[in-house]
C-alpha cells in the first residue's frame, strides 16, 4: 500500500499491510496528516483501527478527540501488538 504525497512526503511511502508494525505506522501517519474525511475513509479500516488503537503513537489531544467521537476505540484491548 502506498500513501499519497500529501500524507507521506518521505522517500518511501509504501507500507506492508501484512505487517502490524508497518500498518500501525501508516495509521499514525494518516491520522496525523489527513485533512479530509475522504483521506481517512480511503486509508483506514475500522476493525484494524480498533485492533491497533492502543499501540498507535499519536498526540494525547488527538487520541482524546478520536475517542470522544468514536467511544468504541477506548474499549479496544490493550496489550502486545498482535
């Protein structure tokens, strides 16, 4: 999977979605850089987001805003990255 330049402007914008670590990094980037709801819809999957949520490294304010909008994220399991 490759992200568009507006979301990832580095030299390698490819992510291996079969690798949970790579997927988590991609989700972090999309959450931080997306400017439209369409960017989010195009690159995030609800089930994957919920599974990885507690492993994502995102600013506390962003996490709080997402959890306020999507309370189901706060109930996802914590623990080792699957």
